[in-house]
C-alpha cells in the first residue's frame, strides 16, 4: 500500500510498480474536493505504462475505484482519457469510496451504492480524503458546511468579513485546488485587497482557472486547463498545444518549464501571464 500524496512514499510507489509482476492493482480517488483530481489517474497511467514496457501488464488486473460519477469532470478531456483506459485494460469503477484498509491482510473496504465491498489487492495506491486545516475549520472564517475559508468564488473576499480574503488550498472556491489555480488567484486577490484598502469594492473576478496536466504515458501529457462550470481556459492556441489530446510538447512544458516557473517565479512573487481585468461600471 502506498500514496504519492506523501512525498516520502512516492519512491516506495515506484518500488512497488517495479516489483509487481501480476495480481490486482487498485488505484483509489476520494470524493471532491481534493488537490488536482488528475493526480490519482497520473499514478495509474504511469504505472500501467511501466508495466506495459516490461511486458507484465496483461498479468495485472488494474482497477480505478473513483468516488465520483465520472472519470474526469470536464467532458472535453474524456475521449483521450478513455483511450488510455482501454489501452491499458483498466477496469473503471465509479461511485466507490475507500473507507478502510487492512495492510497486513492486503484487503480494502469500499463503500458503494450497494453497500460495502471488501476486495483483496496486491498493490493499492491510496488518495486520502482531504479537508481544510483544523484551525481553519474551527475558526469564525470557516464555511459551516465545508470547513474552508468562506469566500466569494469570484472576488475571493470573505462573505462575512470584508477585510479578509482567502485563496489557495484553504479557500472555499469550488474548483481544483492546484498550484496553477493559486497562481492566478494571487494577483487578483492583490488587486482586490488594494481596492478595499482604498475604500472601494473588489474590482476583479477570478474565473475559476485551474490546470491539471494529466500524464498518460512517459513523454505525453493531456494539458487540462479549465475554469468554473467546466469552461475550457487554454493558455496556448490550439495550433501550438491542443490540451484535449496527449502531446509531447505538454510533457516538456510540465517536466522542464513549469518547475523553473514554480521555483523562480511563483515562489518569488512573479507572475507574467495573469493580468487582472478591472470590471467596468455598468
């Protein structure tokens, strides 16, 4: 049993992938909200790609047990993803929530529409359920239902405390909680906070942008970029990168360019691609 959501276990995931020669491999995904809904799939696709290269994939029963009702929430990316589900022979099981694991017995219990199901496994990649930090959930800033900082999803201003703004993983915005999302949120929050300090209302809206680069095989990525209501929000023209299809250029963007942007740009407060649009009076 392993989970790439713990950095110290990611190398162990690779050890399991390298050593597995047959049996059942289960990859789980909990209910939303989670950080990057594509991450559980990435672990699965890369594992399958490695097993395919080693010639053992036919001896491994791969299952994707997802608590959600669809493979991915934005329909434009489903055709390409389903091609890889079929290529790797993955059995897709929806509406399945992992509730407990017995590591020693190599068994897991999933809650389904028909009740609980106990399944045995030879490898299990777990994605833990994710919630707001406890100190946030216990504070007056929290949304009573979700526990996240209760903000307007467009202005990111708190719905009860106008001098408070929230963004990132602890915000109640109903979208993917990814670094790509906070990259766009930060400049908008900055402009809106400055407006409030000047005695004015927030002047810019966040469109829900998030990015989820889905690594479907070594060397190819589906660059999913979308906003609220599943609206596609590509950063590049389709002739350069068609984000709905697996592309080598998307792999290079993710593996070579984005790490540099993250360490040398985002974490140092630089952002070159986000230009907050000030709303004009009606």
